[in-house]
C-alpha cells in the first residue's frame, strides 16, 4: 500500500486556531471533519490516517510550533518509510492573493520559517508544497500581526469553498500525481 505524508503547518493552541498562519492545520481539520476522522496526539504531532483506493494518507499537524516543523516532518517520513516524493506540505503564502492555491515540487522557503526548517532538516528544497494564498493586505511592518491575525468576516465566508477545493487537491495529489494535480489546480 502506498503511503503519503500530508503535513499541515500551523501553531498549536486555541489562540492560533483561526489565524491565517494556521491554514495548514485548518485544511487538515476540514478534511478530517468531512471524513469523520479524529487526530490523536503522538510523537511530535497530531496524526490521523485516511485510506482511499489502496493509498494511505497520513495527516500530520506538527506540535513543535511552526518554526521547528522540520523535526516532526523528518521523524514521520522515517517512521512510516515514506519517500520524499510522497510528502505534501500545506502552508500559507503572503505572495498569493487570498484563497488562491499553488502546488509546487520545489522552491525557496519564501521567508516562511516553517518551510525554512523543513528544508534544513530534509537538506533539500525539492519537496512538494501546497501554498494557500493569504494575500499581503497589511501595512509596512505589520506582517507578524497580519499572519497571526484572524480571518476577516469576508475571508471566512469564502474559506469554506476554498477548503473544499483544498481537499480535492490533496486527493488528486495522492491519486493522480503531482504533475496532473498542478495542471488541474494551479491558479484556481
């Protein structure tokens, strides 16, 4: 059975739950709620599994805080013997308009400390990342407040549809492969 590690980046705790920076957690929580899954706290993260068409999705929400996500990702890849090409990291992206999604097979950390730590621990920039646009609608010097701020009412209304699209992207990544998924979802 093929295994895939789907990692949602975020910070643990109620105070971060509904922030833009926690979109990775939010996507996985939404997927879990739609499929009746529940996360269980295990070593270095909250984990649940899902099986579809002979493939196992291992969902991971690292509990190491965002800036130390690499340790958790590295541990679960090794523990489950998952090849790097079957890793998908879900993260927020300031450089994309709100709600837009982009799947990439490699790239820089773009100043994102969670991605920077994953890159350092895996010793490569070649891993799949699903970037969820949160926009850059903040004034100079207010980036931290913005990413750790909660969604606006307008964003919250749009979010549910975007979360549904995110679930479809994850399923496509596992079932159809990264290239087909990029063609089908990037820019949508």
